[in-house]
């Protein structure tokens, strides 16, 4: 069951899903998203190159205001969906205007798959069966170091953000990594959104991490939203239920926790929940 779930993770963003033609079939310019820009950062922490996608709110160039900032994983695949959804909800006053910082991947879909497996996993898998699904893993601590010591200071130096209002969001392996960050560096962000997190990874590593965290901490000052789809495989839903039960049992002081099972949603259709439910929840007054 675990191996099948891990294979599913590998196939989540499979190469043929994002296949690009080798030929330029048109000279018509591609669609672009207004008020966005790309900065490429080569990390001194792990030596990897990260294209950083920035989406600025509509009023950014007409005010001197500071804005809440959302850091998102898997920008290679989901930056457009996230940006347009957030802007629509801000227009309808369901969210504040936000700066979105998307951590992307250099290269194509093959490199994207490789990089997310490498960066979003806190430990290196030892089982040969698991390695068939996730052949590279265990660089999560260095990736977190890049975010903490390089990316956040870069964003703070370049853009007018509210330094006390930072949100971290992720889906699947990204959701796993956001949970890892919550218990590893709980004060790095104020708000956390985890959609369909891959909590089966490495024999439910995050559940063990949370229990170890609870032994030393009674406080967890964060606003957290997490969900799984009702149509997802039990390899996703059962570890999620166990982790949520453990978090509730420890009853952390200062934690605002919102959980739900998304009715009739699969591992793919649930992705927009990052904005439509997750961000709405953690920004709710």
C-alpha cells in the first residue's frame, strides 16, 4: 500500500502530463500574467538554482503599503492557478491583497519531478521498493535552510511585505514539507496551509515529528488549515486522520487549527482549495 502511494506521488506530476512539444508550433506570443516577475536564485545552502515567481497585487505600484506574503511550493505547475484565484478572491473582498512568492524549478517537467522529490522530503528513503517511486530524497533540511536564510531575506529586501504576516502553502509532497516546517521552524511563518499532504512518507515521519515536538512544547502560535479529499486513497486519508487526532490531543496553546475532508475531491481536483478554502481560512478575522 505504501509503495503504491509513493508511486502515485511520483506520477502526480508525471512527465507526459506536462509534456512540451519539441517543435515551436506557433510564432504567436504566449499568454503572460500581468504584474508578475521572475528572479533566479542560486542557493549557497544547497547549490541549486531556483526560479522565484513573484505576483504583485493590483494596488502595489500605486501605494506605499506593505502586504501579506504567501510562499508557495510547486510554482512550476500551480503558480498561474494560485495567482489568478487569489486575485479574484481579493477583488471580491474574500481575501486581502497578497504578494505571492512561488518557488519553482529550472528545466522541464522531468527536472521538476526530480527536484520536488529531493527538496520536499526531510529524510532519505532506505527501502529499495520506496526508491522505485521516489529515487531521490532527504534534502528537506537544506531546502528549508534556503527558504529561511536566503529566500525570505531576499523577498524582504526587494518587496514591501508585512514581515509578521507570512504564509506557507503546499500540496502533496509540498504539504508534507509544510507540515515539516511547522514543527521544525514553527515561528518562520504565521500561517500554514497543507492540501492532501503525503503523510505516509517514511513510515509517517511527520506524526513522529509532531509527537516529539509536543514533548517539549505546549505552545504553537500559528493559524493552520489542512484538508484531504474524500475520494483520495486511504494511504493519504488515514495518516492524515492520525496526525490531526494527535495534534488535537496535544491541544497546543495559540494554535488555530481548521481541518476538513473535502467532499467529492480527488488528489488533483483539490488543488484550488489552497486558495478557495485554505487561504480564506487562515486569513479569516
